C-alpha cells in the first residue's frame, strides 16, 4: 500500500502526457484498504491540494470519511470530477452539492484539464492562505482581546493606584501641614502645660485626639480618664539614643484605635516634642544660670560694668545702677559715675588705673553751713579693667570694677597715725623712765634746800618755784607712764574720775595751745569716786579729745574753734560731755571713736554721738554753728 505523498491525487489513471503535473495515482482499493484497516493517524491521508476522481469514486461509502480527513488536514482541498455524458445529471448535482466540486470535466485529455488543475491548486493555496490569515487574525484578535483585558485591568489598577496615591498625597499634605503647625506650636510654647494644650488643639481636627499628655521624670501620673474608654498611644521621648526624657501620650475614643500610619505620624511629632523639651530644659538652665550670675553680679558691693570700646555701658550690677541713678545701659560710664563730659584723664581700658575727683557736698552741709559745702571733699577710685572677647568676630569688651578707696585711704592714714602714736608712746615711756630718776634726785635736793632755808630768805620763793616745776614734771612723767602701762597691769580700783579727765586734758594741752584752740572745762570741785580702770578710762577720754582736736583742726582753720569738756555728777553715775565745732558727727569715722566706745561699754556705760545745731536753721545766719556732742555715761559702781 502506497502512502499519500503528493499534493495532487488522482483516482483516475493519468495519461502519460500529464506526467509533468506531478500527480500521484491512487486506487480506490488503496483508499478502501487505508480506511477499512483503520491505520494510525500517521498512515492516514496526508493533506493534499487537489483530488481527481470519477462519480463512482465519490459515491463510495468510505469516501465521505476520507474526504472529511482531507478537509480536516487541508480545508482548501479541491475536487475535480471527470464525468461522461452517460452520467446522470441529478447524480452529478448531488455530488456537487455534497462536496463542492471545483470543476467538472468530460475527459482528462481536454486542453483545459491542465489549467483546471493549476486553478484548483491555486484555489487550494488561496483558501489555505485565507485560513492561515484567518487563524492569524483570530489569534491576533484573541491576543488583542487578552491585551485589552490586561490593559483594562491595568487601567483599573492604575486608576485605583492613582486614587490611592492622590488620597495618600492629600493625607501626606494635610499631615505635613499638621506636622508643621504642631512643630511651630510646640517650639513657641513656654512650658510643658502650654505645649500639651497647643498640641491638643492642633491634633483635635486631624486625628480626633482628645488629649495630649507629656510625662517627664518629675511626673508619674497618667491622665485620670478610664483606660477602657480611651485609645492610648504612648511614645518614648529620647534626648540622645539612650537618655530617656519622658513619654508623650495621645488619647482619643476607644472606638477609633490608632493605625500604623498614625503611629508613624505621632512618632514624628514626638521627635519635635523631644527637641522642644530639650530647648525648654536648656532655656531653664540658661535662665537659672543667668539669675545666679546676675545675683552674684549684684552681690558685689562695688560698681561693676561691661564697657564697650566707646565707653558705653553694656551690662552693670545694682551697685552701678544705684550710683548712676538713671538708665545705665547704652550710656557713657564717665557720665553716669563721675558727671564728666569726656573720658577720665587717666582712664586706660584693659588695665588698672586710679582717678581722683571732687565729691558733691552733703545735703546736711548745705542746710547747716554753706561755706563748708562750698569746699568739696575729694574721692579716690581704683578702677580694675580687664579685656573680654567672647567671639573673635565681635569687638572687645571691658570688665570694669570701680572701688571707692577714699575711706580705705582715710583708715590707712588713721592707722599710720595710730602707729605713730604707739611709737611715740613707746618713746615717751622710755623718756619717762629715763627722766623719772633724775627728777627724783632734783626734787630731793630742792626739798632739802627748802628745809635748810627760812621763809624770810630772799631765795626761798625761787626754791618754791623750783619745787613746783619739778612736781609738774613728775606729774607729766607719771601720766606718760600711766598711758604706756599694760592693761593687764591696770587693776580695777576706786579712784577720782577727775584724775582720768586731767590726764587726758594734759596730753592735748600743748597741741591746743600751739594751734590756738580754746579748751573749756566744767569739772566739779569735789571728788568724783568711781570704780574701774584708771588707765583705760584715761585712754578713752584722750582718744575722744584727740579726735575732737583733729576734727577742729580740719574744719578750715576757724578762728572760733573750741573744745568743751563738761563733767556732771549724778547720784548713781557720772556723765561726761565732749563738744567741738569741727567736722561734725557724720565726718568722724576715725578709729579712736570705736576704741573709746569699746572701753566705755566694757565699764557697763553708754556711749552716744550726736550733732546739735546752734544759731537757728537759716543757712545765711552768721551765728549758725554745728556742735558734735559725745556723751559718756559711767556708773559709779560696777
């Protein structure tokens, strides 16, 4: 059995003249044999383009299955029917209807047979191409439909993605605006409570937050609302990676729990809260340090100021402001402190210097003695100046400390005078010891000469005068020895208080007479017995008289200068008054006054210093005088 190998099959024998057409002859028996044996599909008729046969072939019972196989393999297969005039027309028409015969020929020797075969082959090829095109078109249509479905799905997904992106973008913009507003509010807040209130207002409309709590280590309580009624989200606040500042707690209704996006958003807000809390802590620390610095700055009793190179006050303490008595910042230092129109003569910014200026008269001097007010006192100031540059790009500032050393210099002068007096006391003690023995011998010889003479002797008055002079020298020496004697050797005793007064007056007698200062005395004639230390009380009175003498001498050399000593005897105490018309009580901060006061207080007495006005309160009065009065009240028995 031969297999179908060509594209043109013929059930009718092909004449030799048509061998060039490459037609394969196949018999009906072979056709029967191939389909009756039911061979496997590989042995079934292979696709062909043209099948030539007679009516009897096409009317065979198995031809229908054969034709169905051919058409399944190649839908363009064409049939050429070779019929004779003897074949009935109805039969031919039936075959034509059943198999769609391409061409009907009477004989194969016809001239049109070859062209019919070619046309049938072309028709088969055309149908095959059309089917292939149709398959390709169908395949493309299916692919296009699949692409269309995929595209529609992508468009739907894209639209959904765009809508989701738009929604997220709107949420992001809204939250960004909320984050910016919340950041501005928390950094504008001046306290944690204000920060909580501002955050609650900002987040109430965006996240339906009902309350924001910021819990720092000083606090330990959560909001006092039931936890079951609230959704709580707590965020830790860190200063650095490991330093916990506290917690930020966000509260809203329990029916609306916090989502992951909201938690991330609240985490960003909490980072701003951490920075704001650090800022508040730094501000509080800076405020505390500033207050401590300002308190320390103001605690300095001397005027202190930061000065610019143009002598403008940048910062000052309370002592500087009090002395300036005006708004000091931005003003010139020399105008505020010293009422000058230009910098001080010896001013050297950055190094220490000393300046001297005339002080304004006191108000009491203007009311009491205008001539004295016209004479101004001199003040001496030590200025310590140190350069200070905080930033290299900024100009240098100067830290100036102004110290009024007028009183210090007076005290130093008084200490020097006291030291001189102490040295004079030592020298006087030595001289007194040296003179004591010769005076004793002279007194003995004078008294022996007096005993040998008669009162009628012409030289007797001279001897008496010599005796009085020697006795006066002895008393002076004894006073010197008494003042230089150690206090531990001065025992408490009962003595006549007038002795102490006389001792003190004898020490200044020479100085008062040398300067023409009148000393007035009002001392009782009877003894004033008192219990105490003679030398100490004599020293106290001498200090007072010496201070009065210096005060009167410095009072512009008045011709009417005087000192008055009044001793009054009372039943239980003795009052001693020392008056002078010197500088007055306000200008007597000498070291001698406190020493005398200490001695009087040790004797359980009272020491009072006051000023009395004589001649009325009119400053134009010529008899207007100011007297300093010092009272010493001593009990007679201690």
